[in-house]
């Protein structure tokens, strides 16, 4: 069966929307690993622990909600763990790094503790989307949860309000929409160094509410930096 062609008015509408979809975009190489602060690990729901694993000195993580205490001994997946210290501040020269890759057709995050002597210990491996959504919920980043669409090496957010219609030219955009374009540009330039932000605005509906579609494509690895995630959430929430 032949595919149905778009009617002339539908094609014209697509053309208008394409011409009035405003883009902020930049693509530098996405790093294999980035360093994050200890507070980001906590934001994801993990405590960093120094202790014993199978009787040997080790560094590992435990889910914060489990409420582990110093001196506690427990078993997990057939291994014995003993908590000697719940880390409040990283030792000088130590770092937490994350790496995002594709495995089994989905984004996966690996978290590592890098000791001052550069020895690395794998802390966890999780589906990126699972950890992102869990920590967005924990941090009450509701705009990110609502707009979340998909996650691999990049993560896409789509936020839409109201029905589409005749798009508004750039020179007639309200201040709130212009501000969103500026923030989208600044986040990409200054923080993620790669990404794509688009905005098309259709004016207000009969109740005075804005109608728009915003998309944001960002490197997944940078969203595990809680400071960056909070900037993106605040920007999306400000659109109303």
C-alpha cells in the first residue's frame, strides 16, 4: 500500500515549525570518564565505605537507605563486609570517576574509586537510565523525570506544553523563552561541551498558558554531576 502523502497545509505547517525551531548546539568529544564530587555519589544514594571485604582491606559502596553503621558486619551475595569508616571527605589525591558506555543495547554507568596511588576499584555497574531516574527522584528533580525520554551515551529530554500551532518568530519570543535559549547555550558551552537544545514556541492558549516544545540532548556522563543536573532541571522547570 502506498504511503499517504502530506496534504499541502500539513507540509506548510511542518515547514513553518522547522524554520522557527531555534537551536543551540555544540559537539566536542565526549570524555570516556569524568571526575565527580563525593556529594554526587551521595546524591545517587550511595555511601562510600572503607572497611574489609572478605577479610581484606577494601573500598566499596552501600545504599544510603540501608543505614549501615561503623562496626557493622554484613553479608551480600556470599561475601562478608565490615564497615570501618563511612567516608565524609575523600583522602587527599583520591577521586571518584564515572564512565558511561553501551552494553546490551543500553547505556551503562561504571563508578570507580581512584586512590591517591591511581589504583582503581570498581564500586558499581548499573543501567544509566535506572540510576538517573532513581537519583532524580531522590533529589526531587521533577522536571527531569517528567521530560526524560531515553538514555544511552546521550540522554534526551522532551518537554511539551499545550497543542502545536503557528510558531512564533524569534523576535517575538517572550523573555522566558529567550532565557531558556540562553541557559541551554550556556550549559552546553560551559559545562557539557556537547549537546543540542531546541525550542519552538506556539504562543499562549485561550487560558493564557504557554505552548511550546523543548528538547535537550546531553551527554549522559555529565548528568551524573549533580550540579549540572540541577541546572538543567531548574531551566526546564522555569518554562512552566
